[in-house]
């Protein structure tokens, strides 16, 4: 269990762009991708806002595979291919069994689910499309990544609502540390901009009517987005042996459960996950330079998270750089923390803390340096990423400069 795990490639797409570089540029500049949803058929849901991918990039996914894929699987495969290209990796018959994939998804194939609902219950059809079942599986994205890239090692899906991306990366780290794989593709993907999912969020009365303003006193709630983020994880020995460029090390993992409430956030679970992450990485609180907050833009989450950060970091919380990039790419559910992994790694690479966009009014209950609106140059040796899900499933990752 003492194998070091490093990141050698990243891929992603969301409302900010269709590759990891454009995502980082948007996050670094504090450019918000939130606006009216125009591509999805939302029926009587008029004027709904979100962060949608306006057009997918050109790709060469085999048509025979494409017909069995829901949108969230397509996004995952596109991000995985980009990550593999950046890592400069390829597989062959001799090593494919040492390459695996874990992909998190909070919702799975809801595009196919809604189409089936409208076809069967509203349209009077007697059967669904042939691939309905395999399109909707939460594990489908991991399966499709595996098939598209020929990965024959550990392959499975992870579903823990809005912490799915971090849980998937943590699970992939474990596969490498335990010696079950040398390389893992890991991240998250979700495509929730469909009528039925948005109706569910609407019913909880947590959707913002204008934009996402994490930590700002005038924040009004969550904005939903779509996207995928994937990373190539390798054992340090495997990466060094092939002369790979190492982007960062996954230094620590912290996991916890609130065991409290299905929807309301609690302080003790996130606090425990952050403490566990620091301990796993062998870090002191003072070693962390940047924290990518869960930062959903709801009153409850942002105040809870601030309290948890202050408990864990103590006086260092006053000099810790914090931001929520959900203010730019919205809350992409199972993909959110995978996209935020890109922000953490690039903050380490470039020495720039991405801002919390759309910030207008200080909240005395969110008294952190949230890097409002403007990026900040700062040496980032260690970055942490928080992901806290409904039901109290918490996953925190620490990334370290190599």
C-alpha cells in the first residue's frame, strides 16, 4: 500500500469548453458558462438556466458503439481519450490487463430514461429502444471507457451523488496502491440537463434563478451543469520508467459519512473527511495552499463548509486560498469534483488560484478568503478538493506538486 500515485494526463469538457485546457482557462479567468439552456428539450420548463455544452467536439467513436451510449457515457469517453493522449499512453495485448477505469456518476443515463418515459407512458409505445437498459446503467460510462480504450484491468462505476468523481478517483488510487493495476482512468461524468432531473431539483427549491454565487451573501442556490472530467493515474514507478511528464501526485484521500440526514448538510462529516485526507497525505493543515471548495451556492452548504474548514485549518484558514469553481462551470453533479481536480492540478502547475466568480457581497458566516472574481498568483504546492454529497457522503482529495 506504499505505492505513490501520480497524474500524467487529464481530459474534460463542460460548459466552459471541450478540452481540459479551455476548461482551465475559463476557471482561471472566472468566466461563467451559466446561461439559458437552449439545446435540451425541457418541455414546459421555460427560462431554465444551466451550464450546457453547446456542441460536442469532433470524435471518432465507432458508430456501433455510439448507438449503445447515453450522453453521459459519450462525455466520459471523450474526456478519457483526451487524458490518454496527454499522458502519451497506449495499450497492447501484453499490458491491457494492467489498465483499468473507474467513472463516477450521480445520475447515470437520464436522457435515455426520459425518452423511454415519454415513448412508453405518454406515447403509448409497447417497448423501449433496444439499448435502453445498458444506456441507463450508472456503470455504463466506465464500461464504455473500457471498451473504447481496450482497458481490461479493474473496471467499475461509482455512484455517490455529487461526490462520485472524487470517490471514483479515490477508488482508482486504491487499485494502484494494492497492485491490481498500474494505470487507471478515473473521473466522473453526468448529463442531467433533462426535464425530469431538473424537475426534481426544482421541487427541492434549491435552484438559483440567476447564477451561482458561492459564499456571496446574496447567493440564491445551485445551478446544474453537464460535463465530464477524467485523469490518467499511474504508479510513480510506472510513470517514471516511461519518462512521463508528471502533473501532480494524489497525495491523500479522506472519506467519511455524516450518518445524519438525506439532504441537509452537517459539519462533522466534512470535517472528518478533511482531517482524514490530511492524515493520509502526511500533511499538516499549514501545508495546504489552495482549497477547491464544494461551494454549491446554497446558504446551508456554504456556511456549513466554512465552519468545517475553520475547524480543520484553525488560524491557517485566514491565509488559505479558497474558491468554488462551480461559479463558472455550475454543479455538474457526479462530474463536478472530477472537473475540480483539473482546477487543483492546474493551480499547482501554473501557480494561480482560480477565483470564485459572480461574488458580490461578503457573508459574515462565510469569512474565508474565497478569491473573489479575480485569479490570484500564488505558489501552490498542495491543493485540496472537497466533495460533499446528499446523504452525507464525503470525499476529499489532496494533490501535491512533484
